[in-house]
C-alpha cells in the first residue's frame, strides 16, 4: 500500500493499544514503526528487475519482523521502561504494528515475501488497489482526531473504531475478488476456454470494478467485472507474445521476474527491443513495471546482463475517470483491446529507447 496508509495504520494500532500511556506520541511512534519495512527502498540491488523483486523481501518477512519486535521490546524495557503497561502488551503492540505492514501489502498485486528466507511465490491476494481511499480514510481520520483531542476519554476509542471499519472493508474486498473470478470462470466455461492461469485485481481507487486477466497460451484475455453488472463479462483476446520468451530462456533476471509475478507477463518487440510487461499492476495499457530485456542487432537478439526499466505511460486521469464511470454504468463500452495494443508501441514523443549499461552503442 501507499506510504500514507501504512503510516496511519501503524499509528492507529499503537494509538489503540498504548495511547492511554503514551498519548499523542503513540501516533508518532506507530507511524514511524509502521513505515519501517519500506526503508529497504534505499538499498541498491542492481538492475531494475532486482530492484522490483528484492523489494518487499527480507524487510517484509514475518520471521524477521517478529525478531525486530522482540529486540525493540527488550531495548525499550531496558532503557525506557514504563510501569503503566506490561512487557507482553508492549511486544504485542510492536509486533502488530510491524507485521500489519507486510500483511496489508499482501492484499495488493505487487507481491510480498512474507516467508523470506524461504522462497515461495510472493503473496499477492490482490484484493485492494495500491491506493484505496475507502480503506485509508477511517485510519487517517482517527489519527487526526487523536492529534487534535489526544487519546483520552471518547477520543481514545477513535483508533480502535477506525481499525474495525478498515478491517471490515478489507474483508469485503475478498468477496469482490471472488465475485469477479466466478463470473469470468463461468464465461470461460461457456466459451470452452481452458485457462492456464487467472489473475484478478481491482481497478484504480476502488474495489467495485475488477480487472481479470486470463492466461491462455499465446494469448491472454482481459475482462472488466463490476458488482452492478447484469450481463456476463466480455472477454477481450490479446496477444501475449510468449514466443519471444524463448529468447530469455537463459536469463536469470527473466527467471526471477517470472517467479515473482507467477508468470503473468506479456512480451513485445518494440523496434529493436524486447520488452516484458508485468500485467498484474496498473490498469489495461498502463503498467508501471516494464523491462527492456534484449536488443536486436544484425538479426540476432542480445540479452542484457543488466536490465533497465522501459518507459511507461502515466495513468491517464481521463481513462481512470472512464473506469470509475463504468462502475455505475455497466453498459459503458471500454476499449480494452485498443488500450492494451498501446503496450506494443513506442511512447509518443520518445526520442530514444533505454538500453542496458554494458552496451557500447548506447
């Protein structure tokens, strides 16, 4: 989730459990501690694929963060003891603040390595968009109330109430995900399509309209499914370009990206470049994680040892507005094929394409 949401979540948890003794400082401490796991962004892991796939790694591990909570509990009790609350209450608070961060991240599409150093496919329940105002607003409001009125008397209940509301909303998004997948699976059965894999995620800023991606060999299908739809979802068939993946058979970076995304990838030849797109994140035709894996020279593909990010279009506000209108107007036609086709084209106005550092002609 976005940094603001993680900060107000941590602040709300610590405010609810220790605000009686720490006062407004509990909100500050919780916000700082709740943001701690994302500090791994300052680490330089190497190339663009490494930066993406090592983020939310060790710093989001339930095992590592439990150890950090134990260490912080010992340090606080040794150097800043407080007679008002027990060691058990302090540890429970610190552990909940720290562990809630990766658990909330797991509800997004990115992928969170909860079980590091073990390496299963990163957890991505993908039931909330990375920015969801309906989840964040109760928590932010509770923090604001606590800062203004303190954490005593009636105001002391604000963080607990906000946590209950936000958790209830988070649970409801799982129902939306199930609804979207069931409707698409029924449509796949009607059309006789054998899905290789299915991935669903909310469209930007809401959990009422869902984007479902179905992998089908050389192609993939995309569909939009909303709570208020009366008709079966329309499946848009799109080229996936998997033949190009053979070029990257010996690329460790591609193998890691395929593991991290569970293979929900698209391959395009754009000019003389082989570009791989993570289809899970963003919205149709606008995906923030695209990578320049290889360049074609004299008819031969040369795989880059160091992979760069490929420039991606910024989310068009007008396109987001169209998707938000689609929630309430199921009959509104969304040109998914046209939007997705933009992935195979160079950006308008781009004078040059990125290239790997080791290439002499860059």
